C-alpha cells in the first residue's frame, strides 16, 4: 500500500526544453496534483447499432500543482521558472543575492520560460518524471493559521515517463515565517493586514500539432497578470480612500530567516511598485468587527521596468 508520507519531489534544471535531467534539488511539500490527462475520442460512426462507436486516445496534457512552504534555497528554482533567470551577485563570502523580475524575453522559441524536470515519487515501484515543466502560475500566501509563507505552483509539462526513484536530499533551512515580517503600503508600515496572497499568472497554453501525442510547444495565450487578495481589519478608511480615488501605491513585503553571514540573513522580499485595488467590498455582516476582503492588481511600472521584483538572499551562488 502506497503512503503519501513516503513520497518525495525532486527537480532538475533543463538545458533544452523537454530533455529530461536527473533531480538535483528536493522539495518538502504539502500536496501535489500533477496528472496526465488523455481524453477519450469517440469516433462518430453510424454502424447499424444503438451503441456508440469505437474510441481512440486523444492528445495528452501533463499538468497540475504543487503546494509547499517557502524555504530560502529551493524557492529560487520556482521563481526562475515563473519569472525568468535572476541577476545574481555575491554580497559577502557565503551570501548571495538573486533579483528576479518577469522576463520580457523567451527562454526558447518553443518554450517562453526556463524549464525543469520534475520527479514525483508516490511510493510506487517507479517514480513519475515530468520533463519540460514550467511554472504557469505562482502564488505566495499567508495569514490565519499559515504562519509560514506558503507557495503554490501550477505546472505545465511536455512529457511524462516512469523512472527509478532517486534518493532525496533536502535543504536544512526552515521555511520563512510571517512573524517579524516587514510589510509596507505606500512607504508606511501596514497595520491591520490579516492575510496576503500574490499570484503571477503567465497565461501559457500547451499546443499540439496534428501528429503529436504530447505538446509540441508552449505559447502565451493571454497577457501576464499579477493579482492580489488581501484581508484588512477595517480600522479606518485609508485603503478605501485609495480604492475610491483609483490611486496606485507601492507594496513591499520582506520576510527574514536565520542569520546567513552577519549582517545578512536569509530573506525574501517582494516589491510591487504600482498596486491598484480592483474591489473593496466593505459591508456590515453582523455585530462583530469589520474586515474586508480586497482584490488588487500589481501593474507594470515603466519607471521600474517591472510589475513585481523578488529579491532572494541565501547561500546559493547561482540559479
């Protein structure tokens, strides 16, 4: 009997899209939903019987999500696949800074984003290897009982194969905690923000040609969009006033981990220079205190040349 607690996920950075590589980093995860979908195609034949016609397999789609808590080393690979390669620099010996912004250039003609091979071992005889996997959507969230920053990545892959499982080796750094984080809105400390969710949607779709069983290339089907969902305690009308006026303001979210090399800590920082609230449904739902669930978008800033910038500090020299 297979057990979920005995599963593992490994990833490896590909040089060419869809050319599988062995896992080099491993991810402690919460859940995964990667599947291979093969639609049934019923041939529309009339053959003198009441039963439907014979079936053939349709074209395959390999996709799904992985949810995990954000640790300072492996998260860089998922940021790279979602945003593009970072600009990396050495702060001091043993401490490196990686700055990610959404790339305007494509990794390759057939694949806009940097691809990875993803191994999912499900405690069966063989592991599942998804080659040519890219992060189509990346979500960072926290609040309530989620005291660690949590990430969900939605992947699209080119192919799936069965392989012998590899031996996992996990990083030893704990996840980033929201406790002690520094969150600013419009340059001032955010007070009363109870939950935060940021999602980057690359809008990709897999394309098949007439003879292919697996996807032949990836392309953007829509614009890239950065969106937010926030819960505020309704302590005053400052954020409501921004919504009513259509004001765009800057958000900054930084979480620090353990000391890396003094004075540098493991850290992750999101900078959103132009956030616009899109809905601010402030209502009285009963006698208790008022909270409001807000939606927003992080818009592209031509001054900064990005909609979001993620800065990661850790002990990894390059991604």
